[in-house]
C-alpha cells in the first residue's frame, strides 16, 4: 500500500512540475543574459554574457515574419554563428527589399515588422529583437479621382431577380 501511495504521489508531482514549466515558459527556467540589438539599419548584434567569454560557442539565428513577409519585405535567414574564445558579440545583416512605390499606394507610412531570433543548439530561446520597416507613399490629392459618374441600371434586365 505504501509503495502504491508513493508511486501516485510521484506521478502527481511530475504532473505539477510539468504544468508549472509549461506555464512559465523556457525563459523563466534558466538565467539568461544574451541580448540582441538593432544598432543600425538591418544589422543585428548578438551579444553573449561576459561569463561565456573564454569559450568557443555556437548559436543559431533566424528571422520570423510578424507583419512583414519574407521574400516581399526582407530575405529570410536561418543559420548559425560561432563565437571564438575572445568574441563578445557578432553582427548579422538581413537583406531588406524596397517594394515599389505603387505596392503600398494610399498607405501612408505603413509599418511592417519581423523578428530576429537567437537560440542555442538545442532550440532554447536566448534573445530576440523586432525590426520595424516603414513602407508606402504619401496620400496626396493627385491620387484622388475627382470625377464621379452615376449609372442607373434597370431592376430587371431579363434575369430572374428578387426585386
């Protein structure tokens, strides 16, 4: 009886710990001091913690579409970068495309976002940074059609309608 009770208690404890881990997410499970910044343009700087300097380390990075679309607003990347013994940061540049002015006509200053995400070799999230791209042209009176024509159509033009 004692053995059965211990087994059930262990199962309940494992379930509670699993639920707690799922609710808090990966970031809360370990101390993390990696950072990703966007110092200029489409360049991202991956900075590792000072405690990691002195070792060789490889991390993975990728872009993630938010409201910007890979292939239309930027070129998707998914690769890895290796920090040598004395490296404190690495920089990666993402190619961004500039849609033609007609692509976003009438959308004055449309903002699109994508994410630069960094993980360890096992896929554990280390850091991310969002990049916002402004697209579109100004809406001016030259785009407005100032002439309006009204056309009347008979209710039944030989078709079976409900009018």
